[in-house]
């Protein structure tokens, strides 16, 4: 007989802890990179013949910076969610461990 999906889900506290660390690192890294993406391009950067490109390129750079910032915020929110799952998992594991310990006595 095949068990339900709930019976086949395995949580590993160390994997959750690794995910928390990784998401934190990603968030910090993305936040650091949003600054350079916001740099404005000088009106003379492409020369007189291609000066029409500057406004479009500046809008593109600004939008890129916004997307990077949103990705950083998302990583932070995901980190909080994984941390919450990790904490609840550890609490549940501790409670069951104590219950099994009492049952064995």
C-alpha cells in the first residue's frame, strides 16, 4: 500500500538551516548589486549620433535596479518563511522526542 503524500514528506532541519543561510546570502548580494545597476549614463556616453539611446538606457538601468531590489526583498521574505518552518519543525521534533522518552519509561 502506498502512503499518503504527508507520510512521505521528510523534513531535515539541517537542510532548512542551509536554505536559511543561502537565502540570507542571496538577499545581501542582490541588495549590494542594486546600487551599480542604478548608475545613470551620461548624455554623451554614446556620442552625438547615438544620444537618443541614453534616456532608454537610463530607464532600463533604473528598472533593472528595481527588479534586483524586489528579488532581494523576496529572498528576505523566503528566508523568514523557511526560518519559521525550521523553528516549528525543531519545536515539534523536541516535543515528540520528549513524548517518546516519557512513553519508554
